[in-house]
């Protein structure tokens, strides 16, 4: 292993993240043959295969799983050294890796574009996943900072709320419940739910709210994509519970309607999060400050017109 290079380790961890040589090549801006060559060279240094390949299916070998733990540690340590050097030089430059839950993709790229205009020396990378996946990224030091709803209890983190995050029940525009001004939770029982997957913050918020009324939703479809859920709702396949920040265009064009269920919207908070063990680089500190200063106004400007965002005190989901 002593002849392994940082480049080989980076390529290896990216292939392991996506379990795809082609996808890793896209992310790293390399050709698939170049990725394959780097992995083969690393396997030569290790003396054993790191991946099993069956057709297009790629999986880590037992050796690969062990090596991945150490490769991530080495890369994280190198990143910490780079951040320390940047702090000593008081430079706003380098690479900033931002983790975000998938729901944040509806507003974060716009904010990130503004941040990059003001900080041209910082190269930013985005890592997207559900809440459970993002917690793993924070634990593995794979991201510098994260944008998410509920901060993780299982990690020592600093979580700072930067904006309100309302969640609502939604249905197709011709749904019969829309004829009721403020339907009760009990009135949702006959209808099938199209829900986010377990492990997502949206699913947890929905279940917490419904459990307070002793209602177990009849989940007819479970999906990991807000976009797919919206298409299913528009097709009349069921009702759903989504972040308001995912349905701005659909509301504007009257493709989806909000069910003004009693006790809603459920207002949580968006947080900017990092682990306490991580000393933020100047780039990460600049991004953190930018989010705390700018994000709330941007979200209110984009989504505030769709509803009164002041939720009843009883509607608020737990912060953690």
C-alpha cells in the first residue's frame, strides 16, 4: 500500500460511493477507462481485488470494505490539513463539499450560485441523499457542512436554523377533500398515501404528526424521489405529504393543490450543520455565514406567497 497515491484513493472512494465506474468517471471528470486503470493500480498495491463485477453490477469485496474505511480517513485527514493551511493564510479558496438532503435541491443551487459569485476562489461540490445518508456522510467526514432538517442526535454537531421549513398535505386539483375548507386528520383515513421512503426527514415528520392523532397512514406507494411523488399525486394516484419548497412550480401552475388539514402546515426548520470535531475552513465558514444571512429572505421571497407560514404552536414537529 505504500506506493498507493491520493488520486487512486479518491477514485476508489468515488466508485465505492456510486458502485459504478461510469458514474464515478462523470463526477471526477475522467474517462471510464482512466477510472478503471486507477482502481486496477490500487488493487495491485493492495494485492487483492477491491470490487466484484458481475456484468454491470459492481459491489465491494470484503477487502474493499475494509480499505474504504482507511481510504476515507486518509482523504479526510488530508482535507483537514488543507483547511488548516488555508486558515493560517486566511484564504477563501479551495474545495468546499456541501451535503444536502434531496428536498434542498429546490432552493440550494440558487443560493449557491449567489455564493459563488461572491467567492470565486472557492470550488463547491454537492453530495445529495436522504437524511439517513447525510448523517453517514457527516459521520464519515465526507462533507464539510450539511443542509438538512432535523439535526442528528447520534452525532455531536453544531446545528443552526436559517429558515422555516413548512410541510403540507397535497392532492390532485380535483380531489374531493378540497371541497372541505379545513379537513381533519381523521378525514384522511380513507385515502392512500404516496410517501417518501423510511429514513427521510419528510417521512419522519409526517409520521410524527399523524401519530399524534393516532392515525397510521395507508401507504400505497413509497418513493425516494419528490419528483416521482408529485407526478403520482398529479395523476390522482393518492395524496402525499411534502415540503412546500418542493412544489412551488406545481402550485403556481395549479397542477397540485394543498389540503389545508387542521394543524398544518407543519413547520420545521432548515439547519446548517457540521460536526463539532471538524474545524471549519474559511470556505466553509463563509458558506455558513452566507446561509445564515441570506437564505431566509430568499426562501420567503420564493415561497411565502403560497401560504401564511406562521404555523399553530401545536403543529410544529420536534426539532430533533
